């Protein structure tokens, strides 16, 4: 090889300033999740949704602890009282403080959201992952089971459970736990079908990795972006399902408070006391909007095609 000393000096050229600038790193290297968080922070509506959810969680946990009034305390001298300094959201027909009852309703809605998330991850993700990776006859049988479960109306299923188990939060939890994971299973199956023929999966098979290891360590982590987005978008549906079932009398029983039961109890005095319907309805709308905005932001932030 010819050394650099034998090259004529006339063939050497100094590096210009603009060429030197091109070699500079524009921004530090980021991982996939760091870049997703950076893009999520640039979405004002997604950040509003995240902050709103955190505030609702904090108020649901801390709010009732800071008050000496519970959701079942009655003050018969202040029945149907409007919003005031003593009762921020007013009182209901039994003299119970609506502010505290709305906060307790937030606890129930957040509990439903947590159960829906756990069910989606531990049942929907694994079921859809196994179905997509195994393929063939196994996939066909598993997806037909999903189709059968998907055809069951949640309201009808909840009514049957109410007759067997009894009305209350337990029936709603069982309803969500048995039929709410089917959408997640379908999403995960589609992602696994697209990923299982990739080179990294073939390399893992060549190295002797087991089916379970490939699914848990390789396929599901690479599909985690769509999984998180889907779980976030399904949470508002779970909250609305709980509110609707409580509204028609299939949810929690009195004196416990749920946003759906509060809305149902306020219908009788809607013309005279509209605030009794406004506050629980506003809480439902605000929570669902926050999760929807956060889900939209996560969908854009976790999309690798939009990464720059």
C-alpha cells in the first residue's frame, strides 16, 4: 500500500468550514423510547391528557383523605343544595356531598381502567401472540373462539352475571375480564404475523431459542408500541362501559358512588338541579378525552416511521 508521504502535496486540500459542519452530530443518539418521549412532549394535547390523568389519579387518592366527609354521610338539613363554599359540587337528594362522591366515583373508574389494562396485557397480548406465532390450525381455532366471544353483547353478558353473581363492581370486573381482551388479541395477532418472518426471529430460531422465548423476548417487545397505544385507547371504552352499566343499574349499589350511578340518580331532578348531572358527566367526558388525547399522542410518538 502506498504511504501518505508518497502522495504529492498538490493532491491534498484543506477541509472547508461548511464541510466540517456537515460532520457534526446534530443531536445526541437516543434510544427508541427516549425519542418517543421527546416527540410525545412536543404534542400539547397529549401532554394535556397525561397531566389531566395524573391530576385525576391524585385527586381520587388524596381528595377523600383530606375531607372529614365520606361518600355515605348524609346531611338532611342541606338536601339538594347548590354548589357552595361548604359543598363545592352541591348535595344530592339525600344531603350527601357530591364532590366527595365524584372523587369516589373516580376511584371506581380508575380501578376499572387498571383491571382493563391488566386483562389486556396478560390475556389479550399472550393469547394474540400465541395465535399469531403458531399460525395454521391453532391460529384458526383460537381466532374462532375470539369471534364467538366478540359476538356476545357486553350488556347482555352483564345482565346474566347480575342474575348469577349479583349486581355490583364484581360483576363489571368479571364482564371486562372475560370479554374485553378480544380487541387486543386481534391487534397483537396482526403484529406478530408481520414480525415472525423477520430476520431477527429466524436468527433466534437458528440459535435454538424456544417458542416461548422467541415470543416473550423478541416478538412482543417489538410490538410493544402498538400494544401500549391500543391499551390506552381501550381504557376510555372500559370507563364508559362501567359508567353505562352503573347508569342502568348493573353497577355498584348504593350508598357507594360511581359516575354512572350519580348520573342516573340525578335524572329525576334534572330540570330543578342540573348541577347533579353536570359534574359526574363532566368527569366522564374529561377522563375519556384525556385518555383519547394521550392515546393519539402515543400513536404518533411510538410510530417508528415518524422517527427522525
